[in-house]
């Protein structure tokens, strides 16, 4: 079992990072996502498997607009 990690929380209303964090505990499988997920050598060194999923630009824009309207 992995170690615990404190995940920073972001407030999209105030456009700032919250002062508190969310504690997550290790698992056998961790899905790590984001546009910069593979840019850190430190992170790449601890991953056993890396999968990159690419989506058409039009679909990405539509999903982003839908998310921003409903969640922010």
C-alpha cells in the first residue's frame, strides 16, 4: 500500500488555492491526469505505466465549455 499525500484544493469561484488540503491514501492503481502530467522527471521515474490519451481539438473545446458552464 502506498503512502498518504495531501492534495491541494482549488476554488474556481475565487480563482485561488484553498488553505486546506484533501488527504488521499495510496492504492495499487493511481490515475494521474493533466496537460503537464508527463513533464516532471520525478513523477515519470515512479510510474510503472504511462498512457497518453489524445482527443480531437473540437471535442476538447466542447467538453471544456460544458464543464466550465456547469461547474464554475
